[in-house]
């Protein structure tokens, strides 16, 4: 089993526009999940999903902003478990943005998966692709509204 997920996307939008969807709680909620994110190093936040008892997850992802460089890099811890105070998932999610012409190359590295996390890893590998497609849809919809 691999212990990290790596994906790369090219957006037509500027790094600043993509950055907003990674760092504004209300925009993150549109494509990922409800949260109380703040773009401040050291800020602890939660991402909320439906409980997934088959995977040993209560649906609360406990995160902490580890590094933040506006419009360039964001990393945070991503921990979860069954709700008994023990984390069976303890990973790092890292986003990097690079200017690409007028647009942006967005890179995701989600690392630290253990053998016991195989089912979660498998689901998240494809899940990130679907979530970013959802983000792209929202960014494009917002741009269409602005150009009207």
C-alpha cells in the first residue's frame, strides 16, 4: 500500500481565486464539508461528515493548520477516529499552488496513511478527485455570475 495520495489539477483561475476556495470556511463548505477553518497557523478546526462506522470514523475530522503561505502553500493535520478519543487516522494534507500562465496548477499531497487505513486511503484517493471537480464547478459558476 502507498501511504500518500498525490493529485494535480490545472485551473483557468488565478492562484488568488483558487486560494479562496482552500481558505474561506464558507467556500470550503461548498466543495468539501462543513468546517470552522481559519487561515491562521496553529488554528485547530474540524471538518464534519457523515459517520462512517464501517471505516471506524465518527465523521469528525480534527485538523490543525501547520503551515500557511498565502496563495502558495497550505498544510494541515487531518486526524479521525471512532469518537472515543483515539485517532486511527493521523495524516497531513498539503496544498501547493503554482502560477500556470494565467491560471493555476494545484497540487495535493495527502500523506501519512498507515496499513490499517487502507480502506480510508482507497476511498479518499478517488474522493479527492470528486471533491476538486466540485470545487471547480463552484469556481466556474461564481465566475459566470460575476461576468453577467
